[in-house]
C-alpha cells in the first residue's frame, strides 16, 4: 500500500479506483474490467509524470522525507557484501543514528557509513530519527581513521534533518565533534564519495559529506537549515515554509548549478519510494563509477582537490 503525500491525493483517488476494480474482478471472475483498469492506469501514469515533472522545492522536501524512501541500512544491505558493522566511539557510547563498518562494494573493499532514520516507531526512536549525537560523529572519525590506516575508500550515505540539538549532546561537545569529523574528511588520504539519499541537514550532514565527490538523488535536499527553521527565524511564521524552501535553493538541481554537488542520480518516476530497488541500483552504479575514477589518485592529490573544492564554494554562484 502506497503512502501518498498531500499533493498526490488526486493520484491516490485514481489508483484507489483501479485497485478497487481489480479486487472486484478477483471476487467475480466473470467481470470484464480490463479496459476500464487500463484507462485508469494510463491516467494515473500521466498524472504521476506531470506531478513529478514540476515539483516545487517544498514538494521535493516532502518527497525527500517520505517514510517509504530507502534508508542507509537498505543501501548497505543491497549494495554491500561482507559487511562488518563497527560500533561505538571508544569514549562514551554507540550512537545508532550513524551506522557503519567494513564492506565490499562492487567487489571493492570500502569503509561505508551513513545516517539511519529507522523504518517504524521502535527503530526511529532507537535511531533518534537519524539525528546523530557527538558520539555518532566520533564514531565516524574512528571509521575514517581506520580507512586511512588501511587505504580503503570511504562511502557515506547522508540522510538527516540535522545533528541532535539536545542538552546532553551540547554538553558532550556536539559542535566540536562535527568540526572534528569535517576536519577528518578533509584530511583523508583515500577517496571519499558521499551521496545525499534523503535529507542533508546542516552541519549534521556536512560532518560526513565533505567528500571528493558529492552526489544527490534527484529529489533529495541539502541545506544549511530546514525550511521550517528558516521560516521561524526570518518570518517568525510557520506558514512561510514554502517561501523558505524556495529561498534556500536546497534542491539537487540548484546545488549542482551552484557547484556544491557534482552529480545528480536520477530517481524512478514518482520518487525513490515508488521503486526502492531501482533507486538503490542507480546509486550503486553511480558510486562504483566515482570510486573507479578516484582509485588511481594519490593521497596528496585527493587532499588538495578536496581543499580546492571547498575553498572555492560560492565562487560559481557569485559568477552566475
């Protein structure tokens, strides 16, 4: 059963009618509904194509947050073999909002990590809805240290509303932990490729996404603050969320134009949640391509390229 977003309600009605006819036909084999169902299916397909060809930034936010969208765990299970998870920051605790370990991707040994939001109430609470605490970013640093020591490429899968802003997290050095993780990304002597698979929220995303190559799924988002947070600060009005989403330029298309990301990975029609297997396959192909391109580059060049990339951010947008 599909979970429909607000703007998909007309589509839900058409697909619901088609499913009702199919159910009636199964109950009564003498019913001939083939022509009617085919007409409804075509109407639904046309509407789906139209809706997703003209998504506003706010609607892209809704798609990026869809509960059925594949998460980090889904990508790791589908794309990796010999996955061995590593837990804990060797200091305070294991943060389940960030998962990672050693694996093979396309036969290549890698260190893989990412934000995991969970898929039901229990797992979402356990994973803190993908909002990592300081120990999560210290675990990420530990994994990057391991990658550097053994010469393994790093792959990160980003999907977070942002780092957890709770009192305990601040007391344990949230901002310092994110800064250290970002610094460790920049100093890596091995290739690093990041993919924004859903939400890329502020420093919580940057801490594991300061990579040589940054990819985004077509309907994912990446921004310094959520549209809701932006609206509450700039306008002090929650009804201005759509205007905030427009102003933030948080879509993959905007960010590629600004030079913040390097590549957009196309999603199945209707978003990654409509065909998770196809979305995961597309991300896997894109990752393997990027890793092959970077495989022959030396450590000094990787660090220099990363430094140039991030020091140059904003220049392309100013020139435009």
